[in-house]
C-alpha cells in the first residue's frame, strides 16, 4: 500500500514538472513569437532626394521614424532628373526634390501616374551676380542666365517681371514661358537658357543668373547675396511625391507627418535661414 502511495506521489511530481516545463516552453515560444512579430513590424522605405536641403532634412528625421519601426533609406542620385523615373520603376517608394509645376510638366510629358503626399518647404529662387550689386546696375544688352527646364524658366521670368525688368505676354498658362513670351524688354536683356545645375559656374560670363536655392547651397554660395528673391507666397513648394494610391500607406503618412513637424520647421529655420522657408 505504501509503495502505491509513494508511486502516486512520484507520478504527481513528474506530471507537475512536465506541466511546468510545457508552460515555460509555451511562454518562451510566446515571447519568441512576440519578438518575431515585433521584428516583422519594422518596414523600410526608400526616398529619393536632392542632396541639399532635401536629403539633409530626411536624415534629420531618421531617428524619429526609427522609433516608429520605420527604417528610412535616403537615396541621392547625381542627376536628380532620374528621381521620377526611379519612382515610376518602383526603385524607390517616394521622392522629395520637386515642386508641383515641375511635376505637372514632366508627368504630362512622361505619363507618370503620381500624387502629392505632402508639401514641405519653399526654396525661393533668386538673381545672383558676380559683377553687379543691384539690378539697377544692369546695362543695356546684358546677359542673364535662366534655367532651361519649362517650369523653372517660367518661374525665373516671372521673378524678373515682378521686379520691373521685363513684361511677359498676357494669358500665359500652365507655368510655361520662354524668352519668346517676353512682350517688353526695356534693357534689351539677352537670356541664356542653361541647365540649372550649370548656372553657378556660368556666373563669370553673365551679368547675372536666376538660380534655384538648392543649387546655390550646393555651390556654397551665400543665399543672402541674391539681388532679388522670390516672395514667401510662391506656389513652388517642394513636395513628397508617391505613386498613385500610395499616399495612404502608414509609413508614407508617418514620413510626411515627421517632415511637417515643429521640429523640422525649427531645423529648417536654424539650418538654412532665408534660403529655405517652411511651407506648412
């Protein structure tokens, strides 16, 4: 009888040990499962950008996105004109380098099916010179460099018009104009249409050039030296662009939220001064 009781007690302890072991294993499996689940939650998004200031701003928000399980990979190309093809070919998830008039212009030409996820900042375009200190110093027949892509060419001519140097024909639409659309040119200025990135190098051969601020920053030129500058109400806000239907992806929404935060607003003001203006 005693042997039976001892056997029953022993069996009970063995059973309890087995149950405890199963429970521990189950808990461990649960922890491993949760850990695996947490690891799976992290997502990587690739965003194509111009080096200055776009990539720098993106680098600034990397830690904030990392806290949310989003690994931000910033992609820069020597030719930023390839950032839209890269988005179209799904090499990247979004790009951040252009404004709406430029996007509309290339989309019409290339047939891109993109949408705007958010607008971040304005880079006021300005007239720069190595030869004169004021637009009043411009002489008859002076040469002025302007960007040769349609949207920025129009933008440059509008800047000159607003400052009384030329007058454009009425009725121009779609942010498009060339020197052929100038109705009045009192100083008989000659316009040299040049690739935007080459304009800083051309300043020595020109009386002045209208140059985008990101290019000015890349060329290490002080943006405060602009003789005239676009006003803060410019429609040329730089935007985050995605493929149609991707705007509502949680990671894209988190990206835009981070880019339009007070933290980024302060970063832009401290880092770039007049060269970059928050658009939110």
